């Protein structure tokens, strides 16, 4: 009898010590959305990630664990309740990231989140990850310099360009510029393009110049210029002239000048 009682006591202790497991929230029930990211190389930026929980269990301590070639400097963490009869629960999540060199980046980067949900056989929360693709563009850390109007193509450079210029209808407007690489990665020749355009198309048009020199860290391009013709029947008055530095269709830097057409 004593042996039977002892066995019963041991059984009760073992049963009471067991922990029932709970299944973690599946990654497919965690819906993540983030806007496409455009950033210059080796820059820090705060990103915002919207996380939606479509499961019947809550998820805890969700945070950005990694971002592929980017460095995650810090990440907030949030808890998201289970979905209700009104629908899934949604919470914004922020993180601070640093971009890689523009040549090391890819057009699509994997963002990985980690979160806790459910319980294992020891009663500990189960850590699960969710990976999503993010459209990313990393640009060279380049900028325009010596931008301004000059009298002629031969007078380009030297830092003498003016922000405003006045001329008569039918004359030429000459805009000078150069490019500086402020980043850590060499910018190969024919990678960047400078586009100069007159906003008022009744006054004049646009032109572009492909930067034909490579630039290592701290390097600069030759100082160049484009010549835009002001139409003979252009209306008199002012118009902005935009000078844009581009890589493909991506804007890296821009400056705005003012052109005035006077009565003749």
C-alpha cells in the first residue's frame, strides 16, 4: 500500500510539473510592409516598418534582426496583440540602419524580423523569424560644386559662376559645374550624369553631360559646362534653371539657378 501511495504521489508531481506547449505564430501570419529605400552610401537613416499580426495568438518583442548588406544600428521592439473580430492588429516598428558602399548594395535587400510567440516544452517563448524583400537603392555620396552661369563655355570653372543671369531673347545661357565624390567608394567613369533644364519650356530647353572621369574618395571631375539656347520668341521674365546630378533615374544632388530674359 505504501508503495502504491508513493507511486501516486510521484505521478501527481510529474503531471503537475509538465508544461503544455503552444504553437508559435507562423511567419505567414506576420505581414510586413516597408516603403522602398533610397539612401547615399554609409549614411544612417531611420526606417519605419508596418507589422500586421493575422494570427489568433499575440506576438511579443518583434524587432529588426538584420537587413542584409545594411547594418542595423538599433531597433525598437513592440508587442502586437492577436487579431480580433474586427481584423488583424497592426503596429509600426522603427529601426536605425546604415547603408553599405553603393557598389556592395543590391536592388533587393532582405529584411529579417524576429519575434517571440507560443511556448516550448520548457515554457519558454519560441523565437521565430520573418524575412521580407525590400526594394533598396544605394547611391554614391557625390555632390555638385562650382555651379553657376558664366559668360561662355571658355569661361567655365574657377568658382566664378553666378546664381542669377540676365540675357536677351535668342542668346545662349552657359551653366558650369563639376562633381565631387564625398564617399568612400570609387565612382567609375560614365556612372553619373548632369542634367541642366530650364523650367519654362517656352524660354528654352535642356541638355545633359555624362561625367567621363572616375573619382576615388575625395576626387573631383573636370569642370564642364552646357550651353542652352534661349528661344527668339521667348517670353520675358524669370524662370528657374535646374542642375541635377543623377545616377540612372535616381537624383543624387541638385541646385537651382535663376535666369531672366529681358525685353529687347
